[in-house]
């Protein structure tokens, strides 16, 4: 059986291993301060520090913005995976849209002809509009803010990081050449080794040093140009930030308009007028605007407020707080009444259990002299 083994170049492997070991030794000596180290100039250090700060905060801003737009971390991971494999993101219903569907379904079950059912359906339709506004806001925010910032991180910042890595490698080569020159100079005057004179070793070391210095300087200039470009990138990021804020303003305004419209529609919905049963006959109490009450159900009776154009009456203070409601689900209801002080020709003071207030004379029938009446 023939097995095809990969062809390894042993010399290259040994050379790479030796280079790696020498790098580790050199870095360790630099940490310990036992060898010479070429320092970057102050301007380069400032540019590099600003680049590191920019990269750190841009990454945080992108993550935080995505958390605001898509709070569910699982959905964010799915979107990231689909983006990397260049597939379209799955369409999901937002929490608002789930709420909208449930409201509409509940309104249909409760009855579209009933006030509560109608209100639920209208609220559900408004929540659907909010959900659509949310989808548009997420998509627009991604286009105008998070995607440009992520593109900056994946493009420009990665290029800067790569060039800085090359520069650091060139610096290590330069320092290694300086150490060889220093060692060759210390060997001057000694006997030649392996047929090579110390002067020739020094000459070769100085030649390598010049080449290493030139490569280091060239790479340093390239890296500086890239680091200087961060200022231009931040100006672009500022424009993206303005676009994101405008998107937020438009989104919240749309949401406010939807809810105000819903509020107006709910306010226009007509509630059933209360009806009063007197001696088994239905009597219309009139529209809600003609009575002074906090709530008016079909099983309760309240007295109408006096005409606002009438002369001032001492009962006005009582009428302002008038909200008595008596149960009229039975054919008639017995309450206790007394004359107001001073006497009012339209109203009497009524009491039933813990409830008390003014009742219209037209809606009561006297039972005896103690003013027990029936409604």
C-alpha cells in the first residue's frame, strides 16, 4: 500500500524554528531590560494610542447599538452567522407584532360589535404599525450606522493592525542587527574563526544593519500614514452618527403619531347610553354629556346634572361631587331620601347602603311618608 506523505523541507522547518526561538529570546531579554530596544518616536506612539482607543470604543459602540436594535442575543448570533455565510437573514415577528396578533384575535373572540373587542382590534392594528416602524428603524440604523462602523473595524483597523505587526517585526530585526554589530565590534583584534576575519564579520553585520534600518524606516512611514487616516475616519463616523440620530427622531415621531391616532380613535368610540327601569318601563337617561358622573354602566342609574344656565343654587357644591350609582338590575330599587336644605324642586338627597348623593325627583316614586322611594 502506497501512502503519499507531504513533502517537508527540513531545512526550512529548522530555520523557522530557530527564528521563532530567537524571537522569543529577544523579547524576553527586552522585558528583562538586558538588551537594546529601538523605541518608536513620540508622534508615532500618540497615533498608535489613539488607534487603540478608537478600535476599543468603536467595537463597544457597535455591540451596544446592536443590543438596542436587537435585544435578543440569540437573534444577533443568528444574524451574524447568516451574514458571514452570505445568506439572507430570517424574517421574525417582533414582540410588538406578536402582541398585535394576540390583541386582534382576542378582540375577534370578545366580539367586534362590543366596545372592548373594538378597542382591542384597533390597538392591535396600531401595534402592527409600531412593529413595522421598528423593522424600518432597525434596517435603516444598520445601513447608516452599525454597518459602516463594522466595515471600518473589519477593513481599515485590520489593515492598521497588520502593518503594525510588520513594523514590530522590522523593529526586532533591526535590534537583532544592532546586537550583531555590537558583538562583532567586541571581537575585533581576535583571531579569525572558520576562516572569516572579525573585520569581515563586522562589515557584513553593518551591511545588514543598514538594510534593516531602511526597511524599518519605510515600514514606519507606511504605518504612520495609515494611523493618520483615523482622523478622516472619525469625521466619517460623525456623519454616520448624525444619520443615526435622525433615524431615531423619525422613528419615535412615527410611533408617537401612531399612538396619538389610536388615542383619537378610541375617544371617538361611542359607549352605550345608560337606561333606567322605572315600573318595568325603559326610560332613556340621555347622552353621557347631560349627566355628571365618573362612570355610567347599563345597570346603574345616576341623576342628571342641573342646567348650567340656571341661576346659582346652594346645591352647586354638592352637584360638583355628584356621582351616586344605584343598582337597577331588579325591576325596582328602594332607597332612602330626604329633602335638601334648602329644598330643591328637581333633586332630593338619596342614600342606599354606603352610597349617597343627589337623585332626580322625576326618577323616583314615593312609597310612604318616611320618603322610602322606589327607582
